[in-house]
């Protein structure tokens, strides 16, 4: 169900009104179509609308006049502009006057739906920001950066200091430490909080597409550019753009980013003039940018522009005091999300010790995944070591292993194993037995996971987790049959 419900289409061409009414209605919108701006104003005064999609050139009251009146009288109204090919300057002027975006004629109706979806996402974000601020106060963004350690306390104080100003910030930290949470907190504690927070992973977009994604393109700029496109800088206008993995940005794009940071202007691909945008940049990286500069893989001038304020997010192994509090927070969350009944209420002392001794190379993200798995697989109200991933057990066994020298007999000769020295891992034996039972159940049900779960008296979801954990091929087991 779309966030927007009511749409007013304004165009003096009957065919445009007809097509948009059909397409938007099919996508769940309630549509009313009128032929000119004068009629549109009467309609807006008569009933509330979420969106207006209006042509620029119309008789009586044109689109620009309609836009200016609508922005003044109905500030929460989302306004989209349609303009004929060749009148892009008018469309840009409309955006500067308060329109959310524009599409150029001729267009595919689905393109209008896509722009509407983007506008809905922007509105949803703004409403969520407002709701959070009203519900939980200004400290709400920092509440998501969980921890009690000195390192986290230092980080949250730094965020509070840099958030109110528009200074560029560089967030450094390993993968999974929560760099995006830091960027979001900076945005939500800033005067820009009601405006968009736009995020992009510079390493996830192909080199040939990232310029268009960031800066947009003009119609006809390249083969597939059938319509003009606003880039992410334009989407973030008034708000914050989070450039994750900035170290992966190609060198030619680094030049364009530097120009924006120096002049506050962007130039879409295929355009011959620049446009001003008001965007705060927060960048993040897990790579050492200074070393990339030495190798010639990152521009030194851009590095200094980005590195005005540097925030370092510590790895989880450097703040072990946070492991148990984080685990309990994730436990409460996954109880709700997984509808766990009865809920898991805590961890055994052995489980907490095992989690605290582990290095967590995947940081908070790895811990979060481990707790989700544990909540799902826990047999009772308390998470015991048996519900934790095997890698934690391997780490604990290595940590507590008897030194090799103690296995030597008199004179340094190898000693025969005794009952005390033999591997008596109940955990390993339980896993082997569990794997055997799962395979037997899959063979008996010829690979039917639902029936196998019933035989094993566990949930279907828990069975799927165990199948993945043990690397079992259910279809292969099913082919073996009973």
C-alpha cells in the first residue's frame, strides 16, 4: 500500500490525464485529473491531496503559478512537474521553487510511479525523524549506538560536538562496527534532521554508473538515458549524504566530489552548466586513506577536504565491556522480531564468558547475527553455549587447551593418552548426533523439510538454520530415501 493515497493530475492533454489515471490507479493511488491550474486550485481547496503531478505549460493558470501557490498554502504537499523535451530549464526552476522532482515528456508512465515511490520514501524518512524526535527527544539517535565502555562514551561525546555544524566528517572503522549508525546520529542531531539522509556504498556501484548515481544525468547523455535523472546529491539537498567506503571511489569521481566540497555545485552527466545544492557530506572507510594517498590511489587534496573531523569507531574486541550489554539488547530485539514464545530471558554464565573471550572479527554485525541464531535455536529460556556458533567453541577450546609440553612423557617422549587427556567434548558429540538425526529425518521424509521438522519436534525455521550450519544437502539426503 503506497504511503501517498490521493493524487491530483493536472494537464491540458486528455491523453496524459487518461494514461496517468489508469496507471496510478493500478498502483493503489486514488486519482483525480483536471485540465488546468485554475481547476486544480479549486480542487486543492475543496479536499486534501498528498501529491500534485502538473504540467508546466497550461492555459489560464500555468504550472509554475500553481506550484508557487501550492507551496505557500499547502507546505506538506508533494509536487511533481511534467515538462516537454527542451524545457528542462523550466523544470529545474520548478524544483528550485519547491517541486520535489520532474519528468520530461514523452515518458513511460512507470517512470512517474518510480518518482512517486522515491518521494514516498523521502516523506517516510522525514516523518520518522519527526516521530523519533517527538517520542524520545534529542538523545534518541545516540541510543542506537549501544555500549557502556569508555571508548563508546568518547565517541558519543564527539558526535554531539560535530553534529550541530555542517563540517565534513570522516568516520573510520572496521567492517561491522556501526559507521552508518554514527553517520545517522550526526544527521539526526543536526539542524538538517528533518531533511533527507541519503546513503550510498561507493564500492557497490559499478564504475560506469556511479557518476550518474551521484550527480544525475541529462536526457540523452548516453544511450539508455531516455529521461533526465536526479542524482543522490540532488536527492540529499538540504540534508546529509553518507558516502560509505569512500576509498573505493574512482579517481575521476574524486575530482567531481572535490569540486562539490569546494564550491557546493554539481554538474549532471551531459549538462553544460552546474547547479547549487546544500548537502553535508559524511564519509566512511575501513581503509587507510593516508596510505592510499601515498600509493596514488586517492587524491591528497580530497583527503584533506574530507578529513576535517575524523571519528574512529573502535572494534568490538577493543571494548569488551560492551559485548554482554549489546548481546542483551539484541536478545530483547530478536525476542520481538522472531515472536519467540516463551521468550528467552538471558544468558548462562558460561555463554557470557564464551562471548566475552571471543575476538569478534566481524564486530557488532557478527555479534548481532550470532544472537539472532541463538534466540532461534535456544532450547529453553536461557541461552547456553550450545546455542552459540561453533567458531566460539573452537576459540574457547583453543584458549583453554593444555600446553603441548604437558603431553610429553618422561624424557620428553610422547605420552599415551589417558582418560583425562582424551577429547571428551560433549558439545562435539551432541553436534554429531544432531546432524545424524537431521539426515535421518530428511531421508525418511524424502527431503521434505516441513515433515522432517515435525519428526524432529523443532520449528521449520530452526531446521533450516541447522541444515545451513551443518552444510547438509536436503535433496541429496532425500534421494537416499528410507
